């Protein structure tokens, strides 16, 4: 099944108005877009533009509250409940979740237990919906120093412990190249636990054709593994955004 791509407008089109950003997404041949903080968006306007250009909203984030700190769990779950309501309104299948920074002085095993327990509570909120909460490992070397969840193997182990179809992983190819490498084997072996991908050139986090990652190879591997979700383009362009966006689809034979 051909891959479905989504454009993260908060990154690729960061300094472009919402109206112009969504127009660029459609004009470049994409069928979906995504963004980060829904609570900072005029959702009525987002929906008008979505419908005007016949697009889908592939993903947005839930509120950035720690899951490794049990004292923050009630606030996290409250934010998640609001995000679930919003995702239903937007017909958005995936809520991306960060998990919080490592707590100095607290044993990692305790933070792991808090994270699993929080996601089990989250799973109960999501039960009966078609919405997936996808936790995201991030690199700590360049972009997110101090972040708790760095490696995908720990993320997948957490998913196994939580054991809910509504709790999966966002696999960011840029972040995981920096954190661990071995991308093809990892994503192929764990494809059933991945709800969403992110893609950017590495190093630099720019266009996909800048850097060391062989995206044609990776996209073929994802496709051949039977993945049916979205690949979100989440990068900061070094040339006109339209040029980079069109090049992704052209390389896949989509335009």
C-alpha cells in the first residue's frame, strides 16, 4: 500500500500564515497536514481550511506534561481528555505525546513505573475510540537534552507493558538515527507498534535529501512492512518550502 504523507505546518511552514500554509500543502499535492499545539490554534479556522482543500488532519499533540512524575499525572490525564475531545472534533487519528524530562535523583525504574501506570490510565480514557496516543522517543544529544525517553527499544517495551491498541509509538527517523541508528531493522520488527512516523534530514533536521539518511530506502522498507499510517514531514527547510515538499512526492512517483 503506498505511503501516506503529512506536512507538519508548524515546522516546514513555521513562519507562514495558516491560510497560506494549508494552501501550500494542497498545492504541493499532499492530502494531509499536522501540527503541534492544538490549544494555540483557531480550530474553527483549521477545520474550514481542511474542508476547503479536502485534506485530512493526520496528527496533533496532547499537552506537554510529564508522565514520569506521578504528581503530574492528574494534569496529564486532564489534558489528554481535552485532547481526545479535540481529536474527535478534528477527525484526527493520532495524538502525539512526549513523556517529560528525566527526574534527577529519582531511580529510573520508578520513573519507568510512573510512565507505564500513566499510560495505562490514558488507555482507559481512549478505550472505545479510534484514537491512538503515540509516545515519542527524542534524541538528547542535539535537540532535547535531559529528556527521559531516548531509545525506541524502551518505548516498545513500555508499549508491551501497557498492552493497549490505543497506546503506540511515534517513530521519528531523525531522532532515532541520532540516538541509535539501525533504523530499518528496528522499524520493520516493530511496525505493529508504530502509529506515526516523522521524517527529517539528519544531521541538521532539514529537507529529507540533505544528510546521511537514505529516505527512498527507508520509505520502501516502511511500505513493504505493511504500514498504513502517516509519515509526517517535520523539518525546517533550507530552500523554498514548496521545492522540498514537491521533491518528496516526486521521489516516490506521486507527482
